C-alpha cells in the first residue's frame, strides 16, 4: 500500500521515520556575499573625530603645565617663608630696657684700622653716634668659635657704617688674645673679666649680641650664635644698613685660617655659661 502524502513511512523493524515527507528536501538559503544585512551606518561620535582629539590633547597638556608651575611656585614661597621665619625668631628678643648698660673697660685688642690709637680703655659713651653691635664672647665658649668668623666677615664688609665691638667676658687675657689671632678678628675688643656688661644686661650664657641704635637705644638682643645671613638681616631690619655682598678678595686679606672670614659658617643657637657665677639680672 502506498502511504499518503505527509504520513510517516514505516521502516523495517517497526520504527517510524522521524522526518515528515512533504516533498523534496529544502536546501537552506546561502547568506549574501557581503555578510549579514546591516542597518543604516551610525554617525561618528564628536569626541572621536581626529580634530577634536588633537584639541583635547592640547588642552590637557596646557592644564598639566599650569599645575606644575603652580606647584613649583607654591614650594618656593613656602621655603622662602620658612627661611624668613627662622631668621626673624631664632634667638632674637626685644630688650627689657632700651637704655644701654654704661661701662668703661680696658682694650684687649684695638681695631686693625687704628692699631696705634693710644687709648687703653673704651666706654659706652665713647661709642655713641652710630649703630653699634656689641658681641659678648669668651675663648672657652665652643659656640663662639663657630660664630666669630661670621661676625668678622660681616664687620669687614659693612665698614664704618656700623661699629662692631667684642667684649671678652670672664676670660683670661692670654687665652683670649690667642683666640682672636686664630680667627683673625680685626674689630675692637674689650676685656671684661668681671662680667660687668653681661651682668648689666642680665646675660646667663654666651654668645650674646646686643644691637644699639645710633640714637643710643637698645633695639634688640640675640641669644646664641649668629651666622652671616642672620646678622646681615638684623643690620638691615634694625639699622637700615645694607651689607655688601661677599667678595673673593676678602678671603685673602688675612692669613690662612681654618674658617676664612668670607665663609658663612652654620652655627648653633646654644649658649655657653661663663665659668664665673652670674649676678642678678638687670631685668
């Protein structure tokens, strides 16, 4: 018997064919030669165009440069302010009294500019008339060994605009003279073994520097060792005196020294207590 169209054909063994016979088998259609069909092409995004990408790169680089410049300027200003704060505050104090301590002391070493002036003593009254830097020191003072070359350097450069006077305090004459020769000190030095000046200012340690204006008024005191930069700053701030820059010839104006006068030596702000006991402070 011939099966009907669309009926399942019997197969040997009683199995039934799983495919329905509706006619000849269909061949699947081949894909188009150019691949699957695509819709309309999407427009190029604005940010992806080459012209705008170049513009964005240029803007980014400019912003980066501005950030770097601002950072460098900020660091420089921070360093400058930090440095100035150190100069203005380390060791400096306003005096309790603006009246200079009167004294009359023997000359330990005359100034190099006038070695034969014939004066064996010097007083506070004889030093009036121009700004005065009164530096109290001692040969036993380890910090003074660091400070002395810097003070000598500034004293040479400032010349007659400011009077520099050293006061050797609670010391021995021979030891003090050897100290001055070692560091080639050229400004006037006075000898104060009884600590009259130190006691008058209430000083408890060395070195100490007293600044007296040309109008005979104490305008500041510095406790501890000065370096050339700090001393130069205070001469300008307190006296309005500009210190000329360091010159090469200055280093050769004295015999060779472990610390040339032109060198700026970093110093400590520590104080050395003189061997003799201090009297009651004036302030």
